[in-house]
C-alpha cells in the first residue's frame, strides 16, 4: 500500500514539473558544475616553435556547455508553450549594446587571425557568454538561489583544496576534472620552501589562481549573508579564507583587499566584532597548526621574483604586438604569434597569454574591443553604485566586480580560459539580474 502511495506522489510530482521549472533546475546544476573540468578537446592549434599542445590555443567543450544548452532548450520550449509569462528582456540597453559590440569586435578580429578557425570557435564561445547573460537577466531563475548554489559549489571546492594541500597531492576526483598534482609533476604551480616543493591548492581547476578568483567572489557573496545575520555564513567564510590562503594567489589576495576597501569606503558595513574575531582566530590557529608561517611570508613578501619577471616579459611582447596589429590578431592567436615579437627562443611552457586581460583583449580583438570592454565595466560599476543605495546586494556585487577587475591586471584567465570567462560573465549576469529586479 505504501509503495502505491509513494508511486502516486512521484507521478503527481512529475506532472507538476514544467519546462520552465526544468530549465531553472538545470541552470542551478550548471552553476554548481562550473568548477569541474569535465571536457572534451575539439580543436588544438599547434604552437609555433614547440609544436606541442597548448590550452590557450585549444577549444574544449565541457559538460557544463551541455547542461547550459539544456537550460536554454527547456526555456525555449516554455516560451513556445506559454509557460513563461514574463516579458523577454535584454537587461539594461546600454550594457546589452556594449556586449554585442564586444562580440562584433571579436568577429572582426577573425579577419586578421593567423588561425581563423580557432578565432571563430572562440567567438562562438563569446556568444555563449552573451546567452548566459541574457538567461540570467530574465526572470527564469531566482537571484538568491543562484547565489546560494554558487556559494555551495565554491565551498565544496574549498574543502577539496584544503585536503589537497594537506595531502600534497590529488584526492581522487579525476573524473570530476581534478588535475594530477604532485610536488614532482612538471608544470604544476608550487613553491620551493627550504629545499622542499610545496604544491598550491587547485580544487578541480586548472590553476590555483582560478580557484582563488572563485573563492574571492564567493567571499563577497557570503559576506552579504553575514550582514543578513545568517550565522552559518561565518563558518563558510572561514572555510573560504583558509582555502584562499592555500592557493597562495597574490593577485587574488590583493583584489580582496582593494575590493574590501572599496566596500568599506562606499557603505557603512556593520558586523559583530566577536564573529570577526572568531574567524581571525580560527585562521591563525590553522596557520600555526600546519606550519604555514614561512610559506606565507615567502610568497606574499615577494621574495621570489620569477613571477614578476615573467609578467614583465609577456607585457613587453604584448606592447610590440599591439603596435603591429592595432585591429587585433584574433581570439586565441596571441600565444601563436609570441615568437614573432621576441628574440628569445621560447620553451613550450613559455607560450602563455600576457598576464593582463586588458592588454590581452587589446592584442586579440583590437583597440576598439578594449575600449568597448572598459566602457562595459564602467557601465556595470555605475549601475551597481546607483543600485547599492537602494539594496545591500548591489554593493557586494560591485565588490566582486572590483575584485575581478583587479585580478585582471595581473592574470589572463578571466578572458583566456573557459572557467575564467564563465566567472566574469556570471557576475555580469548576476548584476544584470539585480538591475532588473530593482527596476521592477
């Protein structure tokens, strides 16, 4: 009898599922799965000189691409069936026009690319980012639920990262995209401390810096929960801070500080001192227990200059390239053309984009694309600054965007890699949704 009742309830629940609900559920799954590198290589352009595989001249399709596509399909069916009762919106027109112009700049740059197919494939990826923005600004998914799912996903990554650091190796999530990281693995981000190689925490990302970008974003979105007196948020914040330190990402730490100062200067944020003290105490305890003092001082006091020298080298190449190609060299083609702008013979691991998204955008899609991108960021900042006066959510979205803008000064993944692009456009979409919510 009980089995029949359970079956009836299950069938009744299935009948209540609409394509609109299926679209929202699938999108939440997409948000949670973003950090997992479950992918398939579809195209790889050989790097000049080295002739080897390079992730920056390759195109992957991810499980998350499929999940997001399903969200769009379900939403499309809901539109046709009349389930979606809201008016379709493009969000703020100024922002939408700038997004379209950004894609157009990418399309024009294909004409100047050495590998046009690679450039075209990456333009299609940009179109996907625009679709992500449009999906989020429309009233298909709930603002708070998206944030909760993102925080849950980043928290899971923080747990993985902490265990990785303790183990000094992977924890067995290879099927979910966890890289093979050991102190002796070539090409792995690590530090030399007293003759010992210490790996940095990765999560399931391809580099610790990308994990750090997600953690910083998660921290600001979690801080909003703290202001709203959600006590579990303190535990989540402590977890994210510990994981962030274990990535040893200087750009992310700097971004956290700068965005935090912006947050404090713009809005009078009040938090319980006892909880702040608790979080700080737990962090110090963690540092002492795992003997991280020397590692932290070595990394964050810039006793290693290799990273700085590397960035200066890439920037010098980028400057020469932009003068030679003011209309851009095509998406993904910066790395291919690097040997043309240096007299040094590059090793395979030297083939990387310039560690600055603004210079990289100027190089790959031209000066016009760079101007459009700067105007796009400025538009988001202006709208968020205006909106934060009415709702506290705006200031934390603004802090997240400030943090990403600062990270973009020192790293390239927000434009060069899929997970980085998703993070940037996720904040764009979340901000756009916030604007529309306040408009209504």
